[in-house]
């Protein structure tokens, strides 16, 4: 069987065994589509069924999460934790609370996480979890009751040496605080290393909150630099207005770029003077408001509820909201308007058709696996600080993040070049991540 036939047959097998999980299928196709050259060089990987092992999670936990709202009405949500691969270290990956969460969503995120974490060079395995709970519009007390119920089951499966969750969509500082409080209460252990992204008051690490956005900006800066460019005076569009978006905007402004648009699920705003970050943070982090509130306070800005944030002409696009937000049409618009670089803060925000447009156009395209790996990397630094009961300064932590992103960029660049695809960060990230985790799986024997 040729390598291509082997890959096609493996993909067909994943599709058959995991029906009705389109995002998981998409993520598997994306990684397997890149690793043919490695399989051709190293037949022992196929013989040991390494790919079959990487496509099958080590453990999948699904549980009921009952909770009561402020009116006393009972709600039942579904909780998930998919522990995908622990060959490189304890399972590591965020929790997502969003009404769209299904098992297939968590599996796609967990699968991606394995290769992302491997790419960082740090000792962390891959997992993801979450629930179809929607925190939007819920009071703090409702969110607390939900988090306590969620942790009442999850605590059995996590631990500083076992599985270390963090935040993701809908899970920020508030939720992580409630989750950690309940874990501590049930286990009677002050085990800081069980969660990352914690508040500074109870074992959190400096720069973790900022890390995904800052890291993505650093990664894009590296891609621009490799082409003799920089952020200086560039027009930048960022989708979303949550954790990743806010700190992407902050760092892009510090690096000399100007973010002119951002969004949420209700629409997007354009502010030609540059997004006012203090105002955005007040609306999103303090008031938990909608993006429309921005224009009420900033009359020169405009609100758009039709179309896409990618209609706004830009030099650099940084999708930082959710998966599959850039399809062929959005990608084509970006390229037509002169976009030269795309750095993915979100996980899998571009469809395969969109990726094809970027690669064909030859623009600098940094896939999420590489570009947003600063978040999980800084989580690993938080684990390191927790284990040594230490706490690093902001400056030192940011310097470590920057070094990590430079190394991730270099690993992708050099790997793509080695395999004859210079400038292709998709191939570079997939091959480098896959090779590291595959080698570890091979050495651990048949487990
Ligand atoms: P937040 O919950 O803080 O923010 C999410 C933002 O995206 C909000 O503005 C939200 O708008 C928007 N959004 C979410 N879902 C949708 C949707 N279905 N359609 C349109 N807009 C949507 O999440 P994060 O910033 O933490 O995460 C954003 C992305 O970054 C995700 O893809 C996540 O997996 C990825 N990521 C996050 C990391 C982290 O450290 N937090 C690490 C690596 C990747 P609204 O409020 O209207 O829903």
C-alpha cells in the first residue's frame, strides 16, 4: 500500500468509528494530511500503529451536571473530559463552557492539543473538556453552583500528576476560582498544580491570563520578521473580544500595529483610530456586556451586525473567537484586500478551504496549533512555579513566553524546510508535533 493509501485508509477508519463528529474528522484530516512524508521515511511508525493510537483517546469521561438556578429551577447539563494522550506528560488542555459543546467538539480540541503541546517542547500531554452550559446571562451565584457541580464529578479524574485543566471559551478567572475552590473542598488538599489560569491570590502565575494573545502576537511578529516585515503601522483585524482577543490587541498595539476591528457573536465594531483597549476591557471583563456597548461610548466607531469582521481591509488577521469562522469566502476577501499574514489565536478558526486559499496565495499563515501555543506553554510554566512553590515576575514570565514562541516558530520553519515545503507552517507544525509525540509513544511500549 502506498503512503497515501495508508493515510486515506486511516482517515476512513476514524470517520467510521467516530460518526457525526465533523470537527474531529476535520482535525484528524488536517494532521494526517501533513504527515505522509514522515511515514514514508519511517515505516516503523505504521508497523507500531502509532497513528491509530494517536487517534484513539486514552480515556473519555462523560457525566451529568445537575444544578439549580436562582429561581430554584433545576437544569441538567453534560460534562466532558477527553484525556487524549499522556505520552509526554500529564494531560493538559482547557475546559470550554458553551452551548455548542458536544463530544465531537471536545475530541477535536483534545486531538489538536496533543500536537500543539508536543510542539512547545514542554512535558505536557493533551486533553480537553467542557460542558454545554452557557454562562452568558447567568448570575455569579448560578455560575458558582454550576462549577461546583461540574467539579464534584471532575475531581476524580484530575490531579497535578494526572490531568491539569485550564480555561477556554466561557471559562475564565471567575470559573477557575469556583472550580479550584470545590476541588480543594472535596479533596481536602491545597493542590495548586491541579488547574492552571488560576488567580494570583491562590497560586496563579503572572502572564498566564495574557499568554495566548501575547504569544500569538509574538508568533506573527516572527512570521513577519522572516519576510523582512514587522507590525509597525500595520492594520490588524482581530475576531472575538474575549480573553485571547483582548491580550492580542494589547500586544499588537505595543508592537506598533493598529487593531481597527474586533467582534463578538452579535457583530463587529470598526474603530479606525485603533480599538480603545481600556474601554473594551471595561465592557467585556468588568460589565460582561456586548460589543455594541463599545460604539455607545466611542461615537467615531461603527457597529456592524451583517457580514463579517474579515470584510474590513487589513494587513494582518488574527482570528481569536472560535472554530471555522474563516471559510473560502472570508479567506478570499482577506487575500484580495492585501492581507499578508494570518495568526490563529483560536483553535481551527479556518476551514480546510480557507487554509487552501491562504497557502495558494503564499501569505504567512500561522495555524492555531503553533500560533496560540503560548497559552498552554505558560500553563506549563505555572505548573513549574506551583511545583517549586515559587512565583516569577511579570517581566521574567513574559521573557520565557517570548523565547518559547520564538522556538515554536523556528521549529515549524525549520521542519517545513527540511521536508521541502518552505514557508508552510501547517506542514511544519504538524510534522514537528507529530514526530515528538510519536517517538515518545514508540518508546513507552504497547500501552
Ligand atoms: P472567551 O470566552 O474569553 O472569548 C470568546 C470570544 O469569541 C467571545 O468574544 C465570543 O463572543 C466569541 N465567540 C465564541 N463562540 C463564538 C461563536 N460560536 N460565534 C461567534 N463568536 C463566538 O474565550 P477565549 O478567548 O479563551 O478563547 C477564544 C479562542 O481561543 C477559542 O477558539 C479557544 O479554543 C482558543 N484558545 C484559548 C486559549 C486560552 O488560553 N484561553 C488557549 C488557546 C486557544 P460571545 O461572547 O458573543 O459568545
